[in-house]
């Protein structure tokens, strides 16, 4: 799913990375605990979180997260934004809560990590993703 | 005889320094990329290093992280001066954590760190003395 589609589906404000919305993410992950992100997230993911400090962006850089969506209208601090600019990580913000944000993206075809492992994405979601 | 290192660097880690926490691991990731290590191995090594670095920041007073790259492997050794781990088998269990609320507010302390290091490594050893500190040796085969 293109980040432009994520922006549209969640009605996001773009904090940084306006020029990278053509990039694709292949999987979504919602978490406030970075320990869980490091343990479970797949490469080239979209991370949805409410954690606004610089550690969320450092975790994204380490785990090869393409973009972060801050949920519940939260905004990252300046250190987080500066690091995201340096590393080319797109930061978005939505007023929607975590559950609804994840639900809407999944409904539009962005799979979760377990679906990638099970191979469901290609079989069931590829046609839907191609329309976005 | 151990292989002669192609690259060697040591980083100091300050306990409770949440501003710089994770910077050493991001530097290691850049070094491995420059050396030309395969991306999937870089990701595994970066995640394990970051988990180990965060453990020092969160629980110890100070520590060091050493990166050693040889023709055969990448070795990350993390040594801290901290409280030590009384029951290593228990600490290795996913979900077991002694983290404070402050640590959880930082987004860590889910009890996944040590098991995630082991999961990403090709070889992993841990030695700990209560009241003195902990040494992790994390190896990735090339």
C-alpha cells in the first residue's frame, strides 16, 4: 500500500516526508511498546503508535520501518522529527485512535505480520492492494 | 586461534541516558552497511545490538558495546556495571520483566529483550554476577 493511500484512509497530517508518499509499505504493526516492535515487526512496515519520543524513530530505523503513524492526534517531539528527517522515515499523524486506525488499514488490504508468514497476502489481498 | 578482525570499535553506553540511547546501535548498523554485509543480517545484528544497548541504558549504571567483524563472523560484546541477573533462565522467558513504570513509559520493558537477542543471533551467551554486572556475547555468522 502506498503511503499516500495511508494518508488518505486515515486522514493524516504529514509531519515529515511529504516527498516520499509514493513509497510502499507491505505490512502494518500497531504497538506502544518498542520491545514488541523489535520482536515482531517485519521489514518495510508501517508502524502505528502513540509513543512520541525519539525511541520510536530509533526503533523504526533499526527495524527498517518505512513510516510511522502517530494515533490519537499525538505529535512527536522535535528530536524524533529531526531523526526521522535524517533517516528518511515518513511521519504521519491521525486523530483516529489505535483500534480504528489499524482496522481501517486492514480493511483496505494492508496485512498484519502473521498474515505475511501464513502467505495470505498474495492469495487474498494482492488484488485489493493493487486497486489502492 | 580467533580470526584477525577486519573491523573493531568500542562504544561507551551511559545508564539512564535516554537522549542518546540507541545511538551506538544505529552507528553499528551504518558500519555494517558500509562494509557490505547482507541487509537481512544487518537487520538481525542491529536489532540484537539495540536490545542489548537498551538493557544497559535501562538497568545498568554504565557499560560498553564492542563490535568485531572478522572474515567469519560479526561479534557484539556488551558488558555492563549493573545489578546483574539473579535467574538467567527466568529472564530469558518472553514476557518476564522487572522494568519500572518509567521504563515502560519509554516504550521498553516488555520482557522480550533477551529472548529477542537470542532469536536474532546465531550464537548467544550470557554471564551475570548479581551486584556486579552482565556480559552478553552475540555472534552472527557470515
